[in-house]
């Protein structure tokens, strides 16, 4: 499997939770230049909510 971490060349959102007891991690890079990372289930949920509301498809690109 290739590296799924977003980058300026491949913007997007990546979320991982390797096991039910491990904290989730997430990273996002938008084509507008915004980037963010999060660790912990609540923080990753906030990252996903923010990405959905303000980046990615919100800019007309996914």
C-alpha cells in the first residue's frame, strides 16, 4: 500500500485508528495551503468536521 499521508502535491484528509483502544490520528492538507494534524478521537473528529466545512469539497475540489 502506498503512503496515504496528504501533501501539497496530493491534498486530502487521512485518518487512522490502528485498534479500538488506540487513539485516532489524522492529517489534512488542502490545495489552498491549509494543513493540520490531530491526535485523539475527539481532536480527529474536529479535524474531519473542519475539513468538511472549510476545505476539500468546500473549495469545489475533493
